[in-house]
C-alpha cells in the first residue's frame, strides 16, 4: 500500500470519528503539521505511530491499516 493511500485511510478514519487533526496529533505527541505531513505521505508513518493511532481511535488490537 502506498503512503498516500495509507494517509487517505488515516484521514478518513479521523473524519469518520469526528476527530480533528489537532486532537489526534496531541494524543500522539506530534504537532498538527507533523501529522498532516505523515497523512500526505512525507515522511511516511512509522509502524509505532500506526499502533498509537489504532489505540487512540479505538479501532481494536486486530485492526489492519494495510487491508
């Protein structure tokens, strides 16, 4: 899966839950601009960041960002 497609999936999940980039970035310990850059694919998300997102968004431990 490309970084851009993954970023779109992350953005869609954040919107679906009614969350903001600012709120999610604060929960992750990132600046809003850093999270926006990762969503845009540059730099790509680290696996550990995707794990944090899964927890923050309450997606369950078996959620797979790459499906």
